[in-house]
């Protein structure tokens, strides 16, 4: 329905009722069973489609099959369990077996930053594309769900034509916008679904059928050109990263001039043209997407001799900010961290995930250790992944254990479990009552009552 309204505006592609050879019930293969692939696969199965999830990591597949999720994502174990039990969701390590009879094969493998130059590393995408087309036994649609730079779909199409000139293989871009920690809700109730094609009626019809259940949730299915779809994903992430970086710089200015960044954020966010989301000042953006995607967009701009200077600056400012947080903590300790113990609450790049990729905590730990501090940390889900990344840090069982004997307590990631801590109890067990709240969640009055000298982001309270 929404598709019909939008289609004339969006790239001129017409909405499609299923062509005669397109079924309502789809057979879908998901290549890559990570944060995106597993959530997307389970949600597609929950819509009623038949889904095979493929991963070359045999340990991951074995874990899922035995009911253990390889990642922490709220609600995922129930969603996977119920759909697997219903026979709509199966798992394999065998790409060839997985793609047999599929209407659409989604590529959801990683696209990390390439070592050395910051370009997106597309080797996993192209390797998956080769494996898929070699195994195909019938015409199919290959869909890149991974975040990939402009032109990647063209290259996947070239690979398909070269290896399988005998088959009609369509290549579509369908970037994913889900957020870790809220991934299932985001997938099922997205703000929009973007589908980029080169105009193939079959591809448009298959994608329309795959996402048809979402029309019940009023999610706009937006068809566009393939290169445009690829760019939309990067533009979205770069814009959000810019918004975060903007408010972080305002926070620094607030500290310098004696203003309150939370009020500034509210004051500008209530303007509908700006909006209140992504205006929380903090230690800088991290995670598996924004850092690598902003960097990749910068590289694309340079490749096409069209620099995206705002994004270049955002990348630089954010990189500097993470280490600056380390200096902020040292300052709160009186300027010397040697021999002091700093307790970190939260290590993951945001709450409700175990994802440690590019988490600000990594740079903060490094800066503190460089300054001679000993670091103790607690995170509800991230410690298993974090421990080998920060071998000098002592991981403990909860926030109170972390605070025991520490000279400073630092809130790094705003997990719910940290929101209602007993500040008096924490303070009483510490060697020095120093609290650094990098997410601005503790009321200044409560911290003061507990005897803490409080440092926040974007306001002068200490
Ligand atoms: N994580 C997010 O929040 C998020 C959100 C939107 C978009 N994305 C994008 O989605 C893509 C995937 O991200 P992710 O976080 O799910 O990555 P991930 O590292 O969690 O998962 C990727 C999986 O692909 C598997 N894999 C790699 N090559 C394979 C192959 N040839 N055959 C089978 N399996 C293979 C890996 O073993 C791994 O399990 C990336 O491009 C990312 O930028 C991620």
C-alpha cells in the first residue's frame, strides 16, 4: 500500500503485485549468521518464510543448534527457538546446500575497515557471492544486506555474469538499519526498508513479497536505484555520527562557558526540524558500524574526488574524543593517576549488547593504563569478549565489587543495572569518592549526598 504511494516518487519504479512466477511464501537463504544475519533470518522466519541461515563458523552454527545464541541480543533466543521448532528456520555451514531452491539469498557477512587504509574490506562479500553463484541451481535474487560501498552491487553482478552466464541472477541492495540491543523491534517495525535494484521486475516482485508482512506495520518499502540504496546506508550512519559529534562538541563548550549540555540538547531537540534523538553527549560514538562506515564514506568521497569534509572532521573529532575521556578521568583524580585504581562500569559500546567492536572503553582503558592507573571493570554482558582485548584489566562480578577500594568510579556504558545503584554504598567502599559520569545519568544532588565529587559530560558540577 505504502509502496504504491512512494513508488512514483522514488526512482520511477512501479509497485509490483507478484508476477505470475513469484510466490507469496519465500525461501530465503541468509549467508552470515552474525548480529544482522541471525536477527534478519529469525525475523523473516517469524513472518512465515522458510529461512536457511548459513555460517562458515561451525562453532556458531553448533551453538545455535544446541539453543545457545552466539551473541547477546534481547529476545533472540526465544525468536530463534520458536521458529526453529516450527521448522521454518534451519542452520548449516554448507553454502551449496543452503542456497538450493532459494528465491533470494541475502549476504550478511562482515565489512570491517580494511587494515591500513580505512576502505571497507569487501573480501567476505565477494567470497560469499562467488560461493553462492557457483552453488545456484536456478534463477535467484542475490541481496546485499551487508553495508557496502557504492558499486559493490555492480561487482557482485559482474561476478555472477562471469561465473554463471547460464542463469538469470539479479543483484539487489537492501541495507540494514537495525540497532544492536533493539534489533528485533527495529527489524519488525523499521522506519523504512530500502531496496535498490537496477529495475528488474522479478527482483522488485521478490523483494516486495519478502517484505509484504511489514506493510501491516506501515513500514514504507522504498525502491530506488542500487547505487543510491548503497549510499543511503552510509549517508544515514554518517548523519547520525555527525549529530552525536555535534552535541559532544557542544558539551565541551558547555563545560568551558558554564552551560548545561542536556538543556542545550533538549532546547534544540524539541525543534522538529532537529529532533531529540542522537543528542546525548558522551564519550564518543563507537561500535561495529559508525566508526568503520564513516571512514569508508570518507574513502569513497576521496576516490570520487568529491571529499565529504564534514564527515572527515567528524571522524577526527570522535577519534580524539575517546582518548580525551581518559584525560578527563585523570583530571578528576587530581591530575595524577599513577598507582590509582579506576573502576569502569560498562565496557560495551552501548547497553544491551555484548559487542565490543570499537567501543570507547578500549581507548579509555588504554589512556588510563598509559597514565599509570590500574583498571577494574564490570559489564553485564561484555566481559567475555572484552577480557582478551584488555588483558591488564581486572574483571569483577558487579558494580559494588568494582568500586571496592577504587579511587574513581567511571560510568562508561549506561546499562539499566547501573541506573539505580546505591551511590552511598558505592562511595563508602571507595578509597576516594570520585565519580565520573560519562553518560550523565546520575543526578548531581544524589551524587553530592553520597559524598561524591562528580564529573559529568557537558556541565560544571564538581
Ligand atoms: N551489527 C549491526 O548493528 C549492523 C547494523 C546494520 C548493518 N550492519 C552491517 O551488516 C553486516 C554484518 O554485520 P554483523 O555485525 O552482523 O557482522 P558479524 O561479524 O556479527 O557476522 C558476520 C558473519 O558472517 C560469517 N561469514 C563471513 N563470511 C562468510 C561466508 N562466506 N559464508 C558464510 N558465513 C560467512 C561470519 O562467520 C560471521 O558469523 C556488516 O556489513 C555491517 O556493517 C551491521
